[in-house]
C-alpha cells in the first residue's frame, strides 16, 4: 500500500500544496515534483496533454 499520509504531508510541507490540489495531481505530476531528476515528459506525452486540455478560444 502507498504511504498516502506521508505523501500528503510532504506535498504540504515542501510545496504548499493543499489537500484538494494533492488529490488532483496525476502520477506524472507527483513524480516530477518529488523526483525532478527522473526526467521530463517527452513529445508524445506533451501531445497527449495538449489533446486532453486544449487552449480555450474566447468568443468575441
């Protein structure tokens, strides 16, 4: 089982992340915060995020 309590406490202590934001983090976001040496998202991961969360165009 994952140490959720320790993970939540570490997020609050080191990054000032409130519980609602903690629970909305993806696994990739969690890893990037706590293991920055593990690298970054590649182009395909960026493309997937861009498709999932497209920029919103304002209606004029």
